C-alpha cells in the first residue's frame, strides 16, 4: 500500500498539485477566520463587561492621575 496522502483521490499529478495547493490555501483561510472570530469575540466580551458597569464608574477620574507625570524634585538628576 502506498502512502502518498492523496486526499482528493486524483490520479493526475498536475491536477493533484493544484488541488493540494487550493486545499492548503483554504485551510489557511479557515485558520485565519477562526483567529479573527476569536479576537472579535474577546473584544466584544470586554465591551459587554464594560456595559455592565454602573454609569458612575465611567464618569470618575482615573485612579492614578499622576502616574504619567514625573515630579520635579530638587536635587534629583535624571541620567
């Protein structure tokens, strides 16, 4: 028994080459579609969780308003 992985059961080698390439491209497109759908679902889940938060939590200030500001202290030099 030969193990040539002829999934499409074709005998013509030229047709088999184009058929295998087409099947590999479709398989790659399916993987890309699954990845994009999973990414979309994760973003949608975060959005849905954000909608469950109360309105007051969306209007408050950031908990660390000075996290991006470097305080200017005397005697401290940045290298």
